[in-house]
C-alpha cells in the first residue's frame, strides 16, 4: 500500500496547484455562494420544476433595472429644471406617450389571446426596449437634450407592458399545490428584494457619474431579454385556454356556483358572468391603482417645491418612496400569510383604511402623515391585488383565467395613468391634493363596498377561503 501511495504522489497536485485552487474557491465564494442561495430560494417548493423560479428571477432583474433608471432620473434630471417647466414637460410627454398606451391597453388582452405564442417574445421586447432607452438616457441626463422626457416615459410604458404580460404568465407556471396568490406573492417579493438591493448600488454608481446607473440598467435589461427566452415553452402554450370577455357572455342569473367551460355554441364567459365579486374587486383595485399614480406624480412635484423640514427635495422623495416600498412589501408578506381568507372583506377593509388615512393626512397635513399615507397605500395596494387574484382564481373558469388576468391588469394600468394625469395638473397644495386623493379612494370604496360585502355573504365562509 505504501508503494502504491508513493507511486501516485508524483502525479498528484503539488502545493502550488492546491494553493491556487484554494484561492480560486475563496474568490468565487462571494459570488457563487449567494447565487446558489438565491437559486435555492427561488426554486424551492417545486418552483424550479414548474418554471416559476425562472419568472421570479426575471422579475427580480426587472425590478433592479427599473430602480437603476429611477435613481439616475431622480437625482439628475428631475431637479434640473424649474418646477413649472418640469410639470409642463411631464404633462406633455405623458399625453404623447401614455395616451396611446391607454388607448391600446384594451387591445393587449385580445392580442395575447390571438398570439398566445408571443408571451416570451413580448417580455423580451419590453426588456430590450428599456435597454435601448437606458442608453439613450445615458447621454440625455448629461446634456439635458429634448429626448430626455419621452425616453424616460418610454421606459415607464415598457415596464407597465411587461407587468401586463407577467400577470398572464403566472397562472401557466403554478407548481403542484400552489395557489395563484402564493405564486404572485413570491414573484412580487422577489422583485421587491431585488429593488431594495439594487437601490444602494445605483446610488453608488451615481457617485461615479450620472451615466453609470443607466449603464447598469442597460446590462440588467439585456440580461432580462435573455432570461425571458429561457422561460419554459409552456408559457407560450394556449392549450385549454379561451378568451375572457369583460362585458359579454351568458346571463349571470344562469351562472352556476363555479362556471364550467362554455358549451358548444354558447358565448364565452367573461368577468361579469362569473359573479359580482370579481368586478367589484377590480373596481376597488382600480381606485387604489389610480391613487398610486396620483401620489407618484403629485408628491414628486409637491415635495420638490416644498420638501420635508430640514431635508432636501431628493431626500424627501426618497423617504416617501421607501415608506411606500416598505408598505408594499409588508402587504405582500401579510397577503401570503393570510392566504387571502375572505378576500372580499380584505379589500373592503384595506381600501377603507387608506380612505381614513388620506383624510387624516389632508386635515393634518405634514411630512410624517404623507409618509404614513404612502406606506398605507403601498400596503393596501399589495394586499388588495392579492385578494383580487384570489377572486379571479376562485370565480373565473380555468379556461379563460390567463386571459382574465391580462385584461384586469390592463384596466389597472389605465387607472394608474389616469391618476398620474390628475396628479400633474393639480395645483401644488398639499391639503387640496390629499383631499383629491381621498376622493379617488372614496369613489372606489363607496361604489364597491356594498357589492363586495353582499358577495361575501352570498358565497359564505367556506367558499371565501382560498387555500
């Protein structure tokens, strides 16, 4: 045995080779270690086999790229011109860029229905468009050239378009035993965690130069383009699916407790034909999304003109943004924990809470209450959206569920655009603005609360609980 060991020793690795491998492992560990940990987390509980893990990673890249663009714009362009001029530019380009998106939004759902094999390509196109626009912005943020605002809003439109397609993709990637709410929670949390991690990196790149966060965004969006095509082929499959109609279908009075797949010759089911809870829940969520768009644009200009006491405009916006992000993350976590028990009651409660907070913030206007309103709005939007997901999962037939998600998301994006437009044109008066915010929420809450509570009583506790 001694002879055998001695004969192998000359061919074995020498001390220098072993030392090189040790150093190599030490250098790789800071990268490969976290990467393996992230992969284990995103692919846990069957998400790796179903493909949901890849969507979580793609959404994380999406969130990180968006926050890089936000850092670059918030710290350079937005504060570089007078407030009135900035409002005029943003209003103009919102009309030029967002109005076509708003008019075309109802087409996105049918387009996904007619071209179901283009979902991966659609997500890749949204990523690639933002990569190109990030490069365009990298020169515009330095020169202040005319293409700055349309390019910035183009990034926003592409981000919203990606969100519409992502909502249609999630139901195709559910692991065994996963509810749609749980899957959406994991995807959303992945994006929020990536956003939180990328924000300080973007701030560090900003210290090097105003172009560098946009270079980082370009790299991330290019990576997202390739990740989009790495999604499972079943993302593009339309097997067993039909188109959901928002306002057409058989008489709701003839609807059974759980709508079956349409018979031959019958009209296709739509959101209104599967019970009032879905449409009322969608209306309440639209009010919250409208509030979100309003607060983003209104507070951006208000805090620029009247920052928090002792703080700069950029820091003031940062505080409100962090509060909204923290509220959104908490709402997502609570929604996953509640597993959307009684989703109608959850929607009514959180929207009512936001209404109360908006009224308090308007009457006793101040920096702390504005931050609290942003946090409350983020919390309510996340929890109400998860509850709407549960209602769609519960009441919409599986054959049209994917289409229903795409169509509901387009309506929510249209509400966001409307709220943003109101926030731009409103005078920069804090009390007036928050009273308008309260009116937006009250409109959605008062028009839906009765229907949602009636739906909850009609369906009963057993059906109002989605595992």
